[in-house]
C-alpha cells in the first residue's frame, strides 16, 4: 500500500503476526541481556509456588517482541526505506505470559501524520494476544516514524 492507502486505513485492523513461542530459553536469554534475573522469570522451581505456577516472561520481553511481530504482520508501505521507533503513548501489561505460551500481535492504524516530504509518523494500536487466553498480554499505542526515498507526489 502507499501512504494515502495507509491514511485511509485509520481505525482499521491492518495485520496480525504469526504466533511466537515464549519458552524458557527465550526468557533466560532476555534475563541475561537485561540483567533481570528475578526468580519469577528464571527459576521454575521457585516459580511453582507463585500464583502463576510457572515462570513468566518479562513484560519488557513481550514488549520487545513487537519488533519481530511488526516485521511479520504489520502494514507494508511502498517506498519506505527506513522505519524507527518513536515511542509509546500508552503501554499496559494486562496478563502475564507463562513459559511455553504463544503470543501474536494485532495491529490497528490509529493515526498517520505527515512530518515532512519524506517522513510520516504512525500511531498503531497493538494488542498482543496469548493463544487460548481471554485477556491479552499487553495493549499499547506505538509511535513510529517511516522515511521514504522520495517525497510524496
């Protein structure tokens, strides 16, 4: 789709990623990278005694998966040569992601703003679903900047 098509999608769902497995290996690797080794994430034996009954993913791990999820299921805009994260207006961690669960993201365009002849800002509503669960893992309003090789005609 082109820029104008994207603007016409405001308020509409524009994509869904595939399911991503959040297994203990992924959780442990994230713990090592972020140095967040709280037992609820990395110690299955201690985690059994919690209300969750198992280890859970870091909320920030779930959030960080948005990068892979948007590549997989987000809108593709013709002429974009680069995209960058601009931030979030809102992020809520609604439900924990238990070890072994699968998650995916559903994307909705909330706003598209021209920021220059070669740049737009998108606001996407994102819901990260947990396979088989009634509540999502997280909901967010994600801001991104997309840059084009040439100015819009």
